[in-house]
């Protein structure tokens, strides 16, 4: 494809494949990325060859060339309350730095469905599980990296068929007990995200608000297509959406995004803003490999503000 692009794919995509992982895996995808000291740290999901998922870790000096640690970073708990709810695997992490602590939210799968678990680390060597912070079924959670009026905020995606799968917001005073939840964004009929939307990367601050890269899904006659979109939240109130971009910012295009474990998927769990006004965006390609690209932050904000669509299509009031 040719023409104007908001996100420029890295020339050496995919940046991680199962061949780069020193323990046996079938996939490496849906990686969260953050800066730690002078390096980039990626926590990625990988299917073992029994079909269940673990979370691996990779490190990089430039944000593109990653080296994977020799063993999984987080595996399903063997005992305690977490063991029951992680029995089928741990998946799709996000990383959020708050007050010097790196908090990791991830999906815990079991016969009960999927719940979101919260863990923490200060050095990416030791990790401490804190709590299961949702009931079943919640598929995605991302935390905001600061408090608002003393409270933490997060974006949720409850897994429900009552309404189209939407993005909600919830609040907490301790990161464990959450409430005051309400729907914030919904899919738009006959639109690139009409089937469902969900939180993607940890939101990051810009001069014009919090930028959040989310995923949206459209059902075709040949299956679902996962794309990425952008939304802008007010600087002092994450529940106030300033604008949602009408168009997607990236869609499956490369062979490794169109073909794989789950075809036609770009799925983002990480974005790292840089001092030069760009952002590195990371996504899983076809639930099989990790890819990366860069975009200008101002261009992503502009596409939200200049070509918006309703955050809650069809809502009254």
C-alpha cells in the first residue's frame, strides 16, 4: 500500500519471533513495553507448545533490537488463590509506572473465564502478585500513570454480550478495590470498530491530553479484522474524552500480520513516548510475532481532534 501513513513500521519487522525465544514457544506477541533506567523492557505473551500462555521478558537498548531472557518471567501460579484463576495461562500484560513502581496488569485464564490480575516490580527481577482486581469476565485493563484527585483510574473492557464490547472507566483508592464504573467509549455501527473495542497501550500524557491507543474489531465474511485507533482524554479528567479519531491508525498489512495463529490482527499492549516528539508503538502480528513502529505524537493528537467520531455513538444526553 502507498500513501500517507500515521504509523511507520520498523524496517526490520517483525522485531521478535518464536525463533528469538530461547525456550520452546509457538508464538511471541502482545508485548507491553516501558523504559527502565537506560533500557527498554518488553513483557510479552507466548504460547507454550501445550497451547497455554506464559509471559516472557526481553530487553533492548534502542527499543527495536530485543534480547529475550532464557526463562519465562511469569508463569501460572502453582499454589494459593492465584493458582485457581491462572490455571489456563497468563496473558496480554500491560506495564504502568506509578510513583516509581512498575505495575503489571495481565489476564488470568481458567475454567472460570478471564480475570485481571495485578502485580508489581521495582527492578524486573522480582515480581510480586498483589490481587485479582476484577470478577470474570474482564478481558483488558490499562492503568493511568497518575492519580486524579487522589484516586487511581483505569480503562476496562468487560467481556459481555449485553452491549457491544466497550471501554469503561473505573476508580480506586488502593489499586485493589475498584468501583464507580461507567461506559466511556463504544463501537460505532458499520465502522472499522463496530464489533468491539478494548484498551490497548497505557495512556501517556501529551500537551493536549492523555493519548490512548486502543484496538477495534470489524467482522468480515472472512473473519474478524483487528485494527488500532487513537483517543484523547482530558488532562485532568480521564473520564472526559476530548475526541476519538474516526479512522484507524494502523491495520493488518504485512504478511506476518495477515497470516498466523489468528489472521488479520494488529494488537497493541505498549507505547513509549520519546523526548523527540515521537512514540514507539508495539503490536502483536496475527498473534504470532511482535512488531513495532513510530509515529509523531502531534499527528496522532491531530487526527483525533480534526477528524473525530462520537465516543458513545447513539447515546442520549
